[in-house]
């Protein structure tokens, strides 16, 4: 069935600023630590799938890529849904975010060999404009702050790579200061980050 989601994507990862995987050029995907772990929050503003309203839901995607590049795959990942997600919404959202229903996540799905069971969690979003913090209770947080130079200018990425693949037109560079402590994933802290609006369909 047809589905559509729009919202904001807030990405963090363990690489230094700026994560080279965004460019999807394998020879440039040199992971700073030899591996890369990431926590990405998706704040869905508007969405519908098979007649189920998905608006207002928050989904967080935690993933560990063992390296040496993202395209080597063999990743372990988990989805976290906010506790307000109904069983019907979860039924639609889970295959979308695991890449089973086409759309943007279908590009990442084949790189993940181990999907851990999806968890419901108390997820709180604090949006202060320049800084956004998404806290996933007992697991960690996604913290993002827009990057600006001494003159207050921001930095943006446009074009291909994962910008286009993730259904985005513009990505703002936004360094992160996040931590993740899911016992079934790698324990990690983040430095790199980016965020922007996405539009997905399938």
C-alpha cells in the first residue's frame, strides 16, 4: 500500500565532523575509529500508511557499523518508538524504517544483518531552535546544535549522496554531543551531526 512521511531528521555519529558517509563515495568513507555507530531521530510531522495516521510520532534509529566502510554492511540496529505509538502505527512504521516497504530506508536495509527487537521508550524532544535534544529513556540521547562560524554563518550540504537518498534537499551541519548505552549495541559517544527536513514515500 502507498505511504508517505514528512518530518525532521536529526543525525549523529561517532566520526569527527563531518561524517564522510554522507557522500556515499566508498574510497572516502574512512571511519575515524575503524567503525561507526550512529543514533538518528526522525520526528514525523505528517504521515499516513494504509489509512493509518502516523503524524506526531518519533522514531529513533540506533545502528553500529563494524567497518571498515559503511558499504561493507554487517551492521546491527534497533528502532525505538515513542510510547504513544499505537500497535497499528507500529505495524506500519516498523517495515518503513527497516526498509521493507521501499523508500529512503531501503538503501540502508540491506546493510543491516541483525535487527534487534524494536523497543517502545519514553522519548522526549526538546527543540530550542539552534539546539535539539531527543532523549530516549534508559538508552541515551541525540543532541544536535547548528554549526556556525565566528560571523554566525551556517553550513549546508546539498546534492547527491545520502542527502538525496534520504529524501532531503538541504542538510545543515550540526555537531553532536550524544551518548548511547543500549547493552545490545556498541556503547558510543558522537561528535558528527547533521539535520534537515525529509519527505519519504513508497
